[in-house]
């Protein structure tokens, strides 16, 4: 996965790890991305770039300019799912809306912001991390997974492995222009 455009279509999951294949089956069986299509959804996080651990969830980001419409659709489409919760973080300028639920043993988090999906931090982190994994190889990927298994979140795990100083989230975004 050398380019970021491949993440817009989940077909790459069909030939991936067992978890990626299961994620593909779930997303297509329940038409999750199709139901969210008006919000330009993209699957992000650890599963797309194969650094997931046992309890990794499916993170889907969406571009929603109208959070009440977004919340209504999420509730209508997924409100009957196990553990469904929806909430918003209105004090942020991005007007974040989050939904959580479980389907077929997968935890799913849907995250909406009034920022186009490819400009959202979660997408940008994934692209940066994927490029670093491709550049640094399998041993590097395994060390990231080991740090995640020890309880580190993904971006701090990259920060540790790369020797980044300060806030790992900010430091990773600062690498964006250097690794293109």
C-alpha cells in the first residue's frame, strides 16, 4: 500500500491478514460504509495498516457538516446494534460526533467531524504511519505492535520507536511533509 488512495476503497482488506479479511466481510455484509457514503467514510486506524492487536476496533471517520443529520442517520442505521452509544463533543470547533456499537464481535467507532475525511488527523496519522512502516520494514512494524500490546496507543508507540520528543501526535504530523 504505497499510496494513500488505496484506503478509499476497502478491497485491499480482502487479501490481507485474517482480521482484515474479517473486517472486510463485516463491513460489506452490513453495508456499513455504503450506509455512510454521503459522509465520505474512510476506515482508519491500526487494522488498515496491519498493526492491530487483539482488541483493536474498526474506526471509521466521516465528514459531516450537519451533525444533527449525521446523528439521525447513525441512530436509524445502527441504533439497534449491541451497545450503541452516540455523543458529541460540541465544545471543539470541529463539532465531533462519535458513535460506538458492536457487530459480530467487532467494536466499531464512527467519528464525524466537519473536516473533509482526508484532512482529519486520524487519516493523516494512518498515512504517515503506513509510509513509515513501508520505509522501515517488518521488524519496525512488529516493535510497534509490541508497544501497543504493552498498552501504548498507536501514535505514542510510533513516537517511542522513532525517538520523537514531546507530544507524539503533534510530532508525527510534523513528519508529514518530510516523508512525502
